[in-house]
């Protein structure tokens, strides 16, 4: 597999990469050893880039997977990215120490502010950002940046010298892309990504499959994101060895051009950590299969859900996924 240089960093990453959230309790809730073996399998197949986050609670999977890897050998060491939703310096310092301890790492390759939104979110997290910079100066974090669904945030990062890496949401259908307080278009996000790339930022993409809703158009979805100027890797949530095999085949150019995955057993799910209870999906569902639960957030009645996916485009925060 050919590896790509991540922007102006010295990191070389696989063009397809492993989003670890899928194996954790928010989705598949795999046993630690089973999830760790999936990570090890991906490494053996050539995938060397893994993304996690504080709130995913998936650090134990990575720790277990890395036990027999000599992290002092650069060619053997996978690239680990993590993220935190913290606002303050103190909260971020705790998040950094937690990540180091829970993954048994001495250095974290990439640490991001997680899900930065439109102003004033960036300014409200200046303490957390300063903490990341201080730990980068100490050599404990190698590179810093942001993950975001927002076009305006991606554009802003092109002018922030301390930002090394940007992790934007992008897919051909524009599912989940935001601009200010409203929806954004894929073309606008692609332009913002290019602006960041021109500024030397490393970029890897999330939600190429729109939270699973575009998986039926597998080749189209990956072709669109991989063709964008500036994208060095596509981060995909993975839960099975077969999914790793198909991604590697795609990256190596051996996947048949007419490949269509079997999605017959997938279900529409709503991530309770992302849902804001706006009710847009409830109004859009043609079969009245989505309701507001006792927590005030959306939930799916799978007995009547048609798995049509009509709800996904109207969700402003990309909380609707299919798995």
C-alpha cells in the first residue's frame, strides 16, 4: 500500500484509515480482545492510521492492540489520533494524561479539539487549545488541530499557524455538513479543504459514507472523497475484518468497480451523544418510525423503520447513522 504524507507533518499515513469508535460501547461494544484483534488485523493488512477520542472510551482497545508492537521502531508504529471536547486548560490537561495512560503511550501523534463548531465555539475553547500547544512544545503531542463538521471552521483553520491537522466531514451528498447555523454544501467544504491544504495543513476526512447512509454507493462515495485536493486519508468506522479487506482492496486498486456491499442487515441508529433533540428527523420520517424518548432525544422504532434513509439529510449534527 502506498502511504501519503500528512500535510506538512512528517507522518506518512495509509490512504484508508480506521475509526475506532465503531468497536466501542457507542456502537458494537465488542469485547476488548476482539476489538484489539480487529485493530491488529488492520495493521497487518497495511492500515497504519487510527482515530479515537476521549468520549468514545475506546482507549483500552488500542492499548491491547499495541502490546506486542515495538513503538520505538518508526516503521512498525501506527499513527494514533485522539480528540477531546474539553473547553478549559485543566480539562484538556486531564484528557491528555488520560489518553497517555489509558493507551500506554509516551507520545501522542495527533491530538485534536473535537467537533469545533461555528463561532463562538473556537474562542470558548482557547484554554484547551493553549494546553495542546504547551504539550506540543514539551514534545508529548506531536501535532495539533481540530475535527469539525463546519465549513467556516475549516476555512478559519487555514489561517491558524499552530493548527497542523484538520479532520473535516465531507461526502458527495453533503450529509452532515454545516455552515454557520445552517446546512452547507459538499462543494463549499471541498473548497475550504483545498484552502487548508494550500496553507500546508494535513487533512483526513470523516463520514465519506455519511454515517453509513451512503454505503450502498461504496465506490462512488470513496472515489469522491479520495479525489478531493488535500485529503490524505479517509477515516472509516470499522467493525469487521471484511470491511478492512474491502477498504484495502480499494486503496490498492484491486476492488471490482461494480462492488456493492450487502447492507440488508444494517439499521438506522441515532447516536445519543450527538443528537440535540431538534425533531427534524421526526418530521421527515415518512413512516413515523422516529420518536422523542424520555431523554428528549430521537429514537428509532425498528419494527416500523423502512431504512429508507430520508431522515439522515435533515439531521443538522450527523447523529443519524446506519450500522
